[in-house]
């Protein structure tokens, strides 16, 4: 990770999903200390490679103690923090999360250490992911883009004007405000675009025309950055001068938030049978044979070990949504790492010659299979399943992923007591949606009412689906019946849980009723809250009472008999009074 600060120049080139070349230059100028800091990180250089390039620049607040420390903390923290978050998380969301944490940390340091009183800084960050450039910004450092011969400033200075019209006082910065107000913008990139991040010591003393002229010379990035800094100093800059120049060398055919083009180009072969060998995998056992896929247990003769291979059937090639879903499962499954989420194994380049997914072969049974056996789930067994499943879904949500098909058929109960949430084929990923509003995927009986009205899936709909899953797990029945594609969404009260499982405590019914609320606002705020509720349930006071059951719920036959008798009596009175 090349980082610059102080009086130096540097350059780096790396090939990733988007290929970029970066150079920078920083000079103290007439100031005593250099309070600028800039750096870049190439995702391909990380232990777990990522398909993105991240660059950032920060300028410590002038006249305040600890300006340089604040700037370095902001840049290093942003670069490291961004690449620690899931690659599937939206850039805006990831950036805001990191910047908020950094601002709080800088503010705390400034309050606790007298030597750092008032410390703060600006921050301008550039994230190149796929074919999109994302800019996150606070303060008066700037980002520019030269596309063709046209120069555009991508940021707005957060400054107050003094009486002379000069911009000289920051009104937004890291470490200063209780809540960070972060600017965000994104735009498609073009091949050979040039991006510049620079401090006010550069842009404050150069016109846009001069900056554009220097960039149009198309010198190497480090030479261009050096020219910007040198020209600013010759123009009378009274501040630290730092510039980072990034050239877009090549663009991927799809963005990193999209499915890998290489995987999409893999052919769909005639569905294999037990005993065949595909790419060094011996297909030893047929596990399942569905409408669109066939799943085998296989022996890996190259790497060793036993795995599961899922092959699409040729018919899938004619159904775009299902084809995309199959490939998407492979992409997402290889990037989400959680002990309760099923994993997808990525193969070394060149080994895979056709389309299939490789997964660990989990030992156990589906939750759906467990529900078909007696006895019914007890309290502890059901609680453990609910907590682990909620944590699995929460892990997806932290990565910005919505599962959209939570149900017992997609939950593996492992022999050792663990659990795996599987089938990531219809997940919703930021920036990627192949399903039209009228064809949102999912299983009808587990879909929240709002999904019948066009909602594509969010955390609230996932909580509802988990509520249905656990209602079935405990009772063997659906809370609103087994809905099909023609069934309207149900907004009335679900079946009485206590009548179906009178042996379970009242708090279980209360938890499931909240998860199953027709109004999304009345459900749990997130999966973590639901998991906590299931864990804390046994510690609730035993004085908690159930909702009193109505007379009709307790004795429906007697109620109808009574009504019939009253109607007969009313008829008799009517006849006698004539």
C-alpha cells in the first residue's frame, strides 16, 4: 500500500479489476510542518484480493494542534477500514461507516490529549470499483476528473467566505462536528480518465485552466503530480502542497459488484451422471435432482477431499433470471465468510471448464427434513436454530446482501450442532437486480405482505420470513396457511401459537408475533435484535402472561351451538308474536 506524506514523490501500477496507475507528490512549502497526507491502496495486493482501487487525501486543520496526526489517521484509517469491510457493501454505506468512526476517534483524541487540542482534518477519497468512480468528501481538499480534454471538479469546498471573498475557514471537517456530514457522488468511468486529489495549497493557487493544461500533457502520474505541486509553489502557494494523480489504464468488462464475466462465459454442459469425472472431480453420489440443478457429492482428485458440486441443467440457459441467479450464487458465496452461511469454493484459474458451483459437503439434514420427524422441536433446540439462523442472515445484511428465500429447505442442520444457511441464488446485492418488480423471487408462504406490492426485499422482509420459518419449526404449520402464487397477502392475526404449542412459554409467541407483524415498522429493527430476544427469552420473568384466549378460540363448537340455539329462540319468539 503506497502511502505518501512529507517531501517525496512516488508512483505505483497494479492490475486489478480496474487497472490504474497512481503517482503523487507532496511538499511542505513555506510552512514549518507538512500537515497533508495522501495514499492509495490496490485491492489486488491484499492477502484476499479485491477488485477495487482506493485513494485518499487529507489536510490537517491549520493552526490546530495535531493536524498532521489527524490527516494521517484519516487516510490510513480510511484505506485500511474500507478494505476490511465486505466487498459487497455499497461504497456510500461503507465510506460513511468508516468516516463516522474516524471522526469520533479524532475528536476523542483531541479532547483527551492537551497536545492535540482541536485536531481535525479534511478528507477526500476516491474509490474505483468495477466501472464506477465513487467520491466521498468533507472539507476543502478536492477531487478533479479529466475525461478526454474536459476537466470537472467533483467536490464542493466546505468553507466560509471572509469579507474579501477569499475562502479561508472550514465549516465541515473530521473530528470537529458531532455528526459527520459527508458528500458522496458516483459516475461511470471511461478508459484513460485522469483523477486528481489535491490539497488547497495546490488548487487555491492554480486556476482550473492551468490544472487542465498540466493534466492534458499526459505525463506519467508521478510527473504530473510533481508538476502540479511545483507550479503551485511557483505561483506563490503559502501552504503545504500535495497532489495525487490516478490514471485509469483499463476497465473490467463488468463491475466488481456484477458477476465475473469469466464465469458467465463458462458453457453449460449436458447434465452429468454419477461416476463421471469433471475437471478432476469424481461424481460419487447423487444428492438431489431438482428442476433446474443436479447436486452431487464428489471426490476432488487434484486437491483431495470431498465436496459438493451443483450443475445447472441445460434448460436453465434459456431462462435468463435463473442463469444469472446460478452464477450470482457462486460469486456471492465465495465472498461471504461466516460460520453459519454456506460457502462456495473458488477454483484456481484455468481449472474450471464448464458452469458449476463447488461447495463443502456438509454432513447433516435440512431443517425441512427435521420437521417431518417426531418429536416436534423442543424449546432449546428451536431457540438454538433461531439464534444461529438470525446471525447467519445478519452477516449477509452487514455485507449489504438480502437473502430473499429464507425457509426450512434452505437451512442445513449439521451433525455437530452447527447450521448453514444455503441457496444464495436469488440474493439482492447493491447495484445488481435481474428480477423485474412483478417477478421478485421468493417462496410465497414466507414472503412479507409488502413484497406482494413490489418491495424487492429488505431487512424487514427477512425478519418476517424468519418468523414464518420458526413458526413452522415449532408448530409444523404456517402462520397464515401455505400460500401460493394466487393467494393475497394476509394482514390479519396469525394462527394462535399457544393453541398449537401450549407447552412453550409465552415469550416465544410474543417474539414470533412481533416478527410476523403485517406492518414492517412493528417488526424487530434488525436480525441482531431478534437473536437477542431468542437468547434472552428464558431469563424473562415467569409472571409474563399470555393474551387471554377468546371463548371462540377455547371452544368454537360450543360457540356455534350457542349461536344456533339463540337464533332458534329468536325465530320462535318471532313466530309466537305474530
